[in-house]
């Protein structure tokens, strides 16, 4: 009798599978800005720095693509963070790029930018470059990444 009951339950589960959970809708631009603003404020990173890095990292993927998808380069999420960088600031790399995790991603990026700001002699341009390089550039040198980031910011209305 017990075997028959288990068999009947299996047949029911096979015939009537549960629908897959719906993926949350992409974040609206306002939601992105709010998440970026809050993460920056929490970690002492100006909004323009957070928005610049986010814009450059998303633009690298595909302009207009939201949410920013994960590349096969070992970087994940809207801020395209590498595993070592995520671990360094105490973030779970596997949580990056998961739908609905923008606030978490922004917080991880802000922590890393804050660290780079402090190690790059309190220079936000150096911190932006270090976000891409993994270390501070030589004093006075502006990397192509930082140049592109600053140009994108100046072009914004």
C-alpha cells in the first residue's frame, strides 16, 4: 500500500509539474540610481564615481542591455566584478549577476572603490583606474579605462 501511494504521488508530480518561477523584471532606471546612490552613500563613494564605473562596465557588455549579463571572462554582475575582488571586500561572487541583486552588487563595488580610493592617495580617478587594473596606476598617469569613464561622465546631460 505504501509503495502504491508513493508511486501515485510520483505520477501526479510528473503529470502536473510546478510552473517555473517568473524571473523578476529588469530594474527600472530609477531603481538602479537609487541602489547606486544608497551603496555609494553607505560606503563614502560619490554618486558620479559609482555611476561612471557602472556605465563603463555595462557599456563594455552591450549598450542598452539591462540587466548587464555575465560574460565568460570570469566577471559577474552590473559592475563586472572578478572573484578575487569580490572576496577581498567580503562579497559572495556567486551572488553577483543574480536577478534582483543590484543593491548587493552596488554595495560590493562601492566597498572596492572605497578601498582603491584610500590606497590610491585619495584620488577618485586613480580609484576608477584601479577598479579595472586591480592596483593603483602610477601617480599622474590616467589609464585608458579612466579616460573613457571620465569622458562618459562629461558626455552625460
